[in-house]
């Protein structure tokens, strides 16, 4: 499912734990829990923007892009319940940080 892009590595860990706990099949767990990875850039961008708006002071910090990137990554994870494609989130955050 990770190779297909259906779930991310973070979600895969949760799926594995749920498989162990319940004995259910991975596809059923993902479908039932709604853990399908978000690949829509527009939807991901909304989560990124929400993270930026909720932390305006951090956004203005210059010279600490790595720290800001990690902070906004965590905030966007919270906004989309960790379902967004991590690479797309990082790419969008990087573009916004670079201006």
C-alpha cells in the first residue's frame, strides 16, 4: 500500500499496530479508519496555510528554515490527521519558506 501511494510510512505503522491488535487485513483497516493518504495539492496547501496562520511569529524567523520546516510539518500533520503525502507537504512548506 505504501508503494501504491495509498498510505504513508507513518500511517503504515498505525496500520501494523491495528493489524496486530485486531487481526484485520490492512486494506480493511485503512478503508474503515479513513487513513487513505491525501495527494491533492490544494487540500494539502490548506493544511500548510492553516499551520502557518496559527504560528505567525515562527513563520517570520529567518535563518532557521530547518526548524521552521519541522514545526510546520508537525502542525500540518495535526491539521490533516497525518494523512497528507509527506513529500508534498515538505515541498509546499519549502516553497513557502523560500518565499
